[in-house]
C-alpha cells in the first residue's frame, strides 16, 4: 500500500504492457482447462473461529496457509515488498506500482520508467507456507516463525499495465503479471486461485491474505496475515482521504470495525495481495488485488483494490489462462472432480 503518487515521465506508446524480461510461456488449452479444474479448491475447513493465544492458536496459524494456498510474497533480502496471487504454474498477479522507478515517492508520482531485469532478479517469490523467514537478527521476528516454511522461486519476466503510469498512477490499472523462473508444482499447500468470471457478483465480505503490516507499527512481519474486508460499493471516503476512488477498475473496502484500532485490515506491504471470494461451489475466486490506501492505514481507511474482471482478456492473451472467457471453448463452470 502506498500513498497516491503522480507520474510525470513515462513515455506514451500504444503497448498494453511494459515488458521487463523475455516473452512469457503461455499455457495451452489443456493446461488452461486443468487450471479451471484445480483452482481455488481447499483441503481444509475454510471457516475457523480465530482463537487468540491459546493452544489452538498455532493450529489456527497453520490453517491460514491451507486457506490461502495461492498467496505469494515477493521479497527483497527477506523483507516482504509485495503480495501476489498464483493463477497458474508460471504466473502470479500483483500490483504494477512495485515495478516503477520513482524519483520522488511520497509527494509526487514522478517516475523514470520501470525497474530493470537486474533489480527484478534480486527478488524472491515465496509460497506454500506462512513464514517467509525464521529468526533474523536484522528484521522483525514473530514467535511462530522460528524457521521459514515456504518454497522459493525467482522472477523470469514481468508485464506491467502501462496505463498505470501513463494515467499518472491515479486512474487505476495498478496490476501486473509476473512469470516465475521455475514451474510451480501444485500440492495441498500450493494451489492457483480461480479467476473471476464476467458478471460475477461481488459479495459483502472479502478476504485478503498477505505479508503486510498487521498494524502500522509492526514493520515487515515474517508471518502471513489475513483481513476480512467489507466491500464498500460507494467508496465512502473518510475526511482525511483525498485520493481518487472512482476509476472503473477500482474496488473499495473497509475493515469490519472502522472505530477499532486493532481491526484487521490491509496495510503497507499488502500491495499486490489477492482479495478472494468463495463462489457458489466454495472455490476461491480472485476478485481484486490490493492497490493503495491512506498512509498509516487508519482503522477507518478506505482501501482501494484493482478488480480483475476488467482484465480477463488481457490475462488470457498474455498467459493462456482463458477459462473464464465466454468466447473460449472452455466452460466457466467445469465441475471440480475430486481431490488432487
Ligand atoms: C517441481 O518438481 C520438479 C521435479 O521434482 C523439480 O525439479 C522442480 O524444482 C520443482 N519446482 C519447484 C519450483 O520447486
Ligand atoms: C468496534 O470497536 C469499538 C472499539 O474497540 C468497540 O467499542 C465496538 O463495540 C466495536 N463495534 C462492533 C460492532 O463490534
């Protein structure tokens, strides 16, 4: 999550995506169909009351990964920078703003362009666990994270929606596709999330899972956190919030209790993290990606997310993941056939 920034110097060509790295490997139709079959399924119960420090607490933490097997952390030197959502064995959806180079970050979105491959290669992509690191002398620790329990991968290539920069970072388009170096092996802990289908109704309660701050002072937690956010279709901004909220692809949401300082909500570091909703079959669908909110993440923050539905055809073109498109030969509604 970042404050709003204004971009001044990105060239305006007609390309849809800025390319960092080589051409993507695309899924073929069979692989896309396989994604439709396995995506968003769960091996564990999805609703558990969250007991706080009790013997069940550790168990509760363990179920988090089972609830969000698509969640990834994109980190630099062990420190989470961006979240993301796994949608295929190669592809992760995340926010665009992590891949721009800003000359000034907090006051003005003045960017020099996009990050280069050498910078992108330094990032680690972690998934399949809840702790992205264990005990660390330099970074904050968490009593539960004595050692990392994630798998790691690297980034091979990135596509950033150029309209994010072209439209001064304030008209939406805050999304990007990351292609991973190594093909991900799906297990019960690592699973792609389903894309939404066109016209899918967005529910009231939406879950976000990421490695951002659990509250504003807790810098860079190693532990996955989750926040249930309440969809706010009319984007009611608190008085201290002057940022835009009306871009066509923006979804607004607030915490479940806007007067409770401790209410779980999205905060710095959650950018790019997926926002999910269960469909009628109980499968997780990726509704949106965390984009930005008020600096400091106050309890009444109106957080903004980038909806996925407007980009289904771009995602299909770039990645070959086409099962949600009506004109595809694949059905939206391929039933889930047993466990993997
Ligand atoms: C997936 O499994 C193959 C075969 O066991 C292994 O070589 C590869 O490294 C695994 N990929 C990842 C990203 O862990
Ligand atoms: C919201 O949080 C405040 C402060 O902790 C509390 O007094 C209030 O009862 C909560 N409201 C609800 C609906 O839980």
